[in-house]
C-alpha cells in the first residue's frame, strides 16, 4: 500500500485504498444527484470500526492530494459518508480501533505490536456489539502470521467476531487491495483477516470479504502502489463499487475522490443493512446496483479530463 506499508508485514492496516485520496475540488452543491430511495436502510444500524473520524479540515499537498499524515484521520469519515450516501436512513455509528502506524509503534517489538493492534480491534468490536448493530463495517485488516501449518488469525479479534456473528450480526470486511503475486499473470490468495473468515457455513465467525470493481465492471488491484489490470482475487467473496468514489463534505472538508477495497466495503455494508433479504448470500454488486453513489470517470469527449456521474439504482438489487 502506498500509505501503510506495515500491512504487508502482518500488522493491522486501515486498507487506506490503492491510491491516495485526491481533493477533487467538488462542492457538495455541485455533485450530480443520484436516485433517492424513501426510508432506505431505516431498520439498519451500521457500526464502522475505524481510526479516523470527523475532520474539520484536511491538509493537502501541492498536487491536491491529502497529506499522508492526514489520511488516517480522514479514512473513517469517508467510509461513514459513503454508507450514509447509499443508505441515508440507516443509523451509522463509530467505534475507534487505534491500530498502530509505523510511527505510532515506537519501540514495540513485532509480537507486542501485533498484540496491541489485535486487542484494539477486538475491543472496538465488543463495544460495537453492546449497541446491538445489524451490520459491522471493517475497512481494515491484517495479513496473517504463519506458524508452519498455515495462516494464524489474530486471536482476540477472532474471539470477538465469533461472539458477534453468533448473534446474527453481519460483518463486512475489506478483502485487500494488493496483488500479492508480483507476476501480474496470477493473483495469490492472501490470508487477509478478518475478510479471510468464511462467509457461510456452520462455524463462526462468518465474515463477508469484499473486493472492488470499477465503473466498467473490471476488478481493481494494485502492485507496489501501481494500478494493474488483474483477475479476480480468489480471496474476495463478494465485490462492490470501490473505484473513484466521491464523498467527503462533512464539517467543511473538501470533496475527495478515493479508490480502494475499504470503500467497496462501505457500499456493501450499506446495502446489507438496507437489503438483508436480497443479500443474505454472497453477491457481486456493480455501480448499477447501488443507489446514492457519486463517482468520477474519464470524459469520453476530452482526453485527460474527468466528469462526475451518479448512480441510477433505485432500491435493492433483484434476487439472484
């Protein structure tokens, strides 16, 4: 990842997106208006597990990109806003999981750091469970350590998720942005938790792992920070729109354009909350399936320029 490279080493990562967020200069009143759906998500409570919320301003570099020091703080805001755009009548809540960046880790050794992050995420999940959510959004995760017999999930998080999903709460987690196999002709299946937990079956926890598609329906991944054409990552159980999404007008922050599995996860969480019957089994969703989205595409008439589009979806997707 271009932001939190520690995610590749087994540490928890915010899944900040394959690309850094860009301030598009879009004012809220300038956005195209997507279709609205009356009372969409009114019975849902979506809890976002993240580490950055409600910026009052966002520092930008000379190219208009959000400074890396700001990204951790902005990430949760963007996720929260996407959920509210898709399901405006849902209740959206937040629990902080202060996972450590390289700078935060200080003198902690590898084991201490992994345990600290694991306990932080597990603690946020248990606080979320106390509020009786219908959906928990986890736009974060970690590549598992190996013990010689395969990947080992973070124990405290696994226990907290098992207790949570056993009550019927849906957990939706980012499935990773990175093409781990450096040979672009193949995609290795990363053991990326919690998205790695199975979506179905008798064993808890059950987690919906989400990958992303672009407006053309192509799978999107990144290789060493560079966008690559890629086959579907076999670790993705579901896919949703997560490329070039526009949000970010809370408390005067600029309209941002951002891509990543984090944001496909937000879209899917909103839809699971609003459409529990239609999404009671894994599904692949496109930009045509989700109301409320605003996204950026390259102009068909002027090369190198962009235009904004809005979703025309008007409710839950049809059942498969």
